[in-house]
């Protein structure tokens, strides 16, 4: 390795460790890392904007605005309460609410999904005088799982699209084969069976709860319009260059204008509650990982992985999936997957591996792996925090009793699906 590559790798490693240790300040630490990279001359200041993927940031910002409006409309809360009222017993209420959380999370950020559905779970558990812990765990785990199903569901999906040029529609069918959406849905079905097995003892009958009042249907139509617009835009050249971001920003702007003039949802709250930290964090990570590409460090790491697996495709696939699960159980998955998305294409090119097989396996392991521990994903941290405020402490072992079997079966199902269709 050259001195420049070693310097770049050390800065990346220190920044990564700092983000793990002080996760609350991750976007500040990431930008400090960018500053150090520029100060050491690893990356010229002029290339700073070159490595930031503005299209992905546009997709993220626009979809966040629409998602925030969707939350304030109370549509998802209304639908969740209908699902609860039609459940046979408490176990089925947990299963259906978890499944509903997964569906929402495919189009709305994971933490937002938890904040949407959690109050309903607390209300049900209060009326039935039972613990809300199974509800909240099911909601968190399903939300993290389903975020990978679509391009707008989770930052790693957006990063995958930015590196490969995959469109919104490509997450459903790609190169004539079933793509990530169906792998995730297969894993979701298996995971719901696991949840049923874990919570089957909760047989208390459900008491009807008072339905929420919908503030406005417009945000729901806006979300459906955004999904349709992204599906149509996927057919046009430049979707992952500028068009996807432009579409999402237009819909986000429409939502802000609507909230400003109708006063049904305060514009201030929409902008305040947006996940600005993740937006800034993503921008910094693009630059840091860009420096790995600029110095050729990703090429070196790709060859190192190839030598480790001795050029065996199955061994490589399994190692990438398992390693991704282990890493993501304890650390933020955005910088990890961003780095891997740059390494894997070079690894595939050097050894003649199917590149999408390895990328899809890695993103499945990365996103679902966070479900093992209460600190593995932001949604888990929020869910456990909400429980603590209600007087329910969930320890690491308690969380892992549900999270570990959920993750093992979900990752195995998703990885098996990908191997069958993409090997």
C-alpha cells in the first residue's frame, strides 16, 4: 500500500470508530473526517462536491418531506387501528401490526415508521394491561427488514442505486429476474412466522380502540403520486444521475407549499422533524468513501477479500453476508455499506463473480443484521427508548432473544432467495 492509501484507510478507520463510540454526533464526526482528509491532502477541496451524490440527497430529502407529511396526516395510525380491531387475539395483533410496519417502512424511513405505529401499540397494551414490549420489538424488527425493499426505503438502498445505476423499478425486477423487493418479502414472511412462534402464548382477546381522525388525505395521495412518479421516471435515462432526485424534491416542495397554505400541518414542524442529521451524514460519507476510491484503496481491499476467500464464489458470498450481519449488529450500516458498494464491483471484476449476487447478499446482511441488538439500528434505539419512558427496560439479552432468531431466519431466507435467482 502507498502512504496515501495507508493515510486514507487510517482516517476512515478512526472516523468509523468515533462514529461507533459517539453515535449521537455522527454527522459532526463524519465532517471532521472530511476535514482531516482534505487537510492531509488525500483529497483536493475541489473534488469535495464531485463525490457527493446530489441525486441521492435529493431523493432522500424529498421522500423525507413526504413521509413527514404522511405521519402528520394520521392516515397510517388510522389504518393500524383498523388492523388491530380485526385481529383475533393479542398474538395476531402483534403479527399484523409488525407486518403493517414493514409495509410502511418500505416507503417511509424506519425511525419514522416506529414513531407512527408505536403509540397505537402502547394504547392497545394499556387497555389489555399487558406489556408493550412484544409489540415494539416486532415493529422495530419488521421496519428495519423492509427498508431494503425499495429504493426510497432506507439509505443503503439509495447507496446501492447510486453505485449501480439501479432505478426504482429495478428493485422489483432487474435483468429479467426477481430483485431485492421479492427477496425482502420472502424474508419478511419467514420472519413473521418466527414472531408468531415467539409470541404465540399471547392469546388475550382484543378490545376495540377508538379510531384516529385523519387530518387530511392529501399526504396519502402525495405519497402514492411520488411512488408512481418514481416508477415512471425509472424508464427515462438519467434517473440515477439527476431525475430521481428532481422528482422527489418536486414532490417535497409540493408538500411544503400545501402545508404552508392549508395550515392543516405546520410547515415548521415538517422541516424541524426531518432527519437533517442523516442527510448531512450521508453527504460526508460519500466524500470519505470517495477518498478510498480516489487513492485506489478500494481496489486494494477488493483484492484482499478475494485472496481471503481463495476465489470461491459460495465462500465469498457467505463470508460477505455473515460479516455484514456481525458488523451491522453493533455499528452504523451507512459507512460500512457505502465502502462495500465500492469494493464489491472490483472484487467481482477481478474474480469473475456475479456482481449483483454479492451486492444483494451484502445489503441483506447489512440491513437485517442491525436487528440482533438494541443498538444495531436507529429504529431499535428509538423503540427501546420509548419503552424505557413507559417504564419498561429492555436489556441486551432480552432484545436478542427476539432479535437473534428473527435475524438468523430472515437473513438466511433472503440470502437463499438471492443465491437461487442470482448465482
